[in-house]
C-alpha cells in the first residue's frame, strides 16, 4: 500500500513520544528538505545525540527455514520451523518474510505479528497481505529479517544497515520511545580515532561504536555522508548525511 509523503516540523524532530504514530521506517521531510526516518527506540537503552545507529544484525538460525504447514493462495499465516534461536514478543513485527528457495521463491511479505516461540519449534507469522502463491510443507524455505527501524543499535559493524542519527538525546525510561532519526542533510556525528578530511566521504566505522570513518574502498562499505569540515578524532563534527 502506497501512502503520501510526510512533512515534519522542527518541534517534531526534537520531541520523541510515547505512542506509535507512523509505520516504522516511514520517511519524512522537514521544511528545508532534510530527511528523517521514524523509529522505535526500545525500552532499555537511551539514544545519544550525534551517534550513528544501525539495524540489529541478522540471526543466522532464522535463515532458510522450512515451511511447517502448506499454504494456499490467500492465506495470511505462514508457519516456519525455527532454527536454534528463540523468538521473543514483537521481535519481528513490521519486519519481513522472504521466500528464498522453492516456490514461492522471490516473493516477500511484511510481518504483521508473530508468536513467541522457543528454539527449534514451529512459529506462526501473520502477514500484512494474502499470499500470492501456495507453499509446500518441508519444501518451501523462508528467511525473516527484523525491521531495521525497530530498536536500532549504536553502530558496531560496517555490514549492518545505517538507519540514522539522533538530533537530541532520548530518555526511553520516560516513555519517549518513538521519534525521528536524521538520514539526509547537515548533522553532527562522532568521528572515529582515525579522523578524516573535509570533503571526504565516510562510512560506518569498523573501529569505534557509534562513529563514522573515512571509506577505505572496501566493497562492504556503504557511503553514508560527506564531511563538511575536518573530522577530528573523537569529536562530533559536521557532515552531510546521505543515508537516504
């Protein structure tokens, strides 16, 4: 389902709130053209202004899982045989289920909700739309991924998806758990221990949590911004974010 673009105002950017108002990952534009993504911050770890946040890493045991019960076209619930990692409440809400081997391979669906399941058991996933193709028990295979905008973490690895930078501190203990991270436009972001040069492109640092660092030409690196000033090691320096 397609929706129109969102516009947010300065007071929205700096005021996280308690209840969900948009789909996770919804993109919005400020009056000046800067872009932001809507996220759920979780309930345990406060967000820190100026640090880079990324999606949670994929769980190996939630790849290539076999379908535990056949489906017909129009079904909205898919049952998968879990690998040796349990699934907690709401962990994959607004995430995605990808059929990656055997029919209906190549199709993917947004996860509306799912069961809480122990490791190596069956788990039912409710999809946001009906299946377009039937599945076959013990033949069709699927992989699930979390929504990267649900409880993102301070960046630690260069292979995870960058989701944005908080423009202010968030106190999640005060129930301020939904809000916006900046993804495009001027921002102030932590620089890793190597520093960088004005005009240089930067990627997720592989050395300092929550920081950016100069790109090294590695094929796994994704450019997320360009420095607007010399990036002094360990300081928060201006750059132009280009995540979106």
